[in-house]
């Protein structure tokens, strides 16, 4: 119902019939368009600014409540909230058109004995990497995030360990909640990572020469591992669901990961 209301507000004549159903919420040009908007020195048009902020804010509500499939795109569009361009506005409309074509997509839960587990990832292809993580329980997603990293990572390992430390905070919270609901125990939560170097740093504090410049808070996952609250197994990039929250994906991989999430 919320999506239908947004469509009525932003597409008075309805979403064009030419919009393809297999079109993902964004394409590979999104990071470049946002970067160009942020580097532009022109004052944004007042009407465009108001429309963009209103639309992206409405989409943000969707992405944080029940639609993890648009979390990366909306998170990236939020970076240009103060300096949008027409291209960014069209990208926001594209997200709404995607929601219209896939409004029935939802989170599905199934009673099972599988304990809660999570995955984290990062994208080191841009200046400020994007942190992505997701946690699964009862065969569906119960928590997710796609956020810009506040500091510039000097290596993919550093970006991955920063992402894992952010995910570790959510893991401890979920571990406590599930235990309180008698749906969990004292066993550590699995937080899978697809970078072997980041796993080595999480388990071995002797990598001082490579990580000594990293702020202590970004190595929080080390303490969680030492306290047996979290274990960090390896997961292949192909099976890492958190990859969905870090970068634009081709439509085949995007929809395949969406269905698993």
C-alpha cells in the first residue's frame, strides 16, 4: 500500500509500460553520477532539491523496513541529498519504478533449526568504500545495512575489517535479543567474510605493521573473536549475500541474490 501511494504521488499517469520487469533498481553508472553531483559547484535548483529529498526520504523508509533489495541504491542516493542533479533524480525515480514492478516482493520466514548467522563485505573500488552486511534467521533476512565508510581504506583488507567490525556490533545485539527470546544460546554467531586477509587480522593481533594506523574502533571484531562471541568463517564472493549491499550488480546476479535474501 505504501508503494502504491508513492507511485500515485510521483507518477500521476502511472509508471510507463516501457519499464522492463527485469530492470534492477540501479546500474553501474550510479556511483559516478553521485560523485559528479557532489563535485558540482553549482547551487541546485530549489524545486529539484525539494522533490529529490522528499522522494529519497520516502524510499529510505522502504529500504530500512522491509525492502533490503533497494538498500544499496537508496543509501548511495542519500549521499547527494544536499546537491542532487537531474541524473540523480532520475535514478531515484528508477528505484520507485522498480518497486512498482516488484511491489509484492517481501521477506519470507520459515521455522527451522538453523541458528542466526551474518555476512559482511565492502567495495574498495571507490574513494570511500561501502560497508554492507546482512543477518539471516529462519531462512530470511532480519537485519541489513549499506553505509559509506567514513575514512579512506588503504587496502581491501582494511575496508573488509572495518565492515566486519560494523557488522559485529549488530551481531552482538542480535545475539542478546535472540537469547532473551529463547531463540538462541551462548554459542558464537557466525559472521562470514570473503577476504582471507581480513579473517587473519580478526584472529591474529600480530599483524601490527599492516594495521597499526587503523583506528581501534575499527578492530572491534578482534575483541569479539577473543571473547568467543563471534567466529569469522570464510565465504566465497559468489555466496556472500552482503555483496548485494556494496555495489551495483548486473540484473542476473542482482535478482539471484535478492531471491536468497
